[in-house]
C-alpha cells in the first residue's frame, strides 16, 4: 500500500483544532475559522537524504471539515483514499483492491488521531512558529511520541490556506506537497466522500467487527 503517514499527517492538520504557536498559530486558526470545504490540486515530490528525487505524483484533494476528505492520485498511478467520517477506504486501482478500516483503529495506529481535532493536536505535537519565508507563514510540528515514522512536519500557509507541506522522515527523506488551484468553501456533494467499490475488486476489511455499517459502500 502506497498510502504513507505523511498524507494522514497533512489531513489531520487540515481538520484539527487550534495549535499553540505564535504567528503560525494565528494563521492556522484563521484557516480553521474560514474554511469549511476545500478543493485543490497537488504535486508531490519525495527526495532521499541526498536530495535526489525518488518519486513524483500528482492528483486532487477534497476536504469537508471536520472529518471528510478525498485524496486521489491520478499520476503516475491511480489510488483513492476516502474518509466519510466513519471509515477510511483505500482503493488501489492498479491492484484492484480496497482496504477498509475503522476510524477508531486508524486513528490509534497513525497521526490521524488528530482528526479528532481540538487539544489532540497539542497533545501529539510540539508546535513552534516557523516564521515567514519564501512568501509563506510557517508552522513547525515535532511529534511527541517516539514511535512515529517522521521526525517533523513543516506547514507553509499563504492567505491563511495551506500552500506547501514538507514532511521529514526518520530515513532522512523529505516529501514535499505543493497545492494549486485552491478553492475555498466550494459546494462538495456527499458522494465525493463515498467510495463505491466495483464488484470485481477485492475488499480487505480491517474493521474490528468485519463488514459493518459504515455509511458507505
């Protein structure tokens, strides 16, 4: 599965509550205050510890706070990651496989715990003001837990909206995600956060009680 924790780290930042940093906190809080829905394109670049590009990808991102999102890779592979607020569904089109997980189980296993919002952000991260540079206002987050896959996250905001996210992992690699064509508070139908699984696709149900009622099929 190519879904990595930097993705969940970014999404939880978008849906979480207030951070306790200085200027970065104010800018992040302004984002939470004014953004209820969001759509954007993204370009993702992963570099190794020598700065060499090891992977590139692009796609679209939809957000409906507090817990619904759709992250869709379109190039060079096709994958869809959806949360309807009750379950996560990860659809690898190339593998013809969908993985389903409870929100609770997923939140316990990853930084998506912060999807719960509020003080969870402060409980899980040390948050500092990253200052202003490259035309962006930055927030720097360091996980308090020692068993995470990444060392830190830098989130750059422009006009109170995330524009660039950099995740630094424990192997010295950096994943950068640049957002473009950002639309604030567009009308997003609920169907965007529901994944309809084709009949010929394998479903791996990782929920505690097996196939349960999740509000999406």
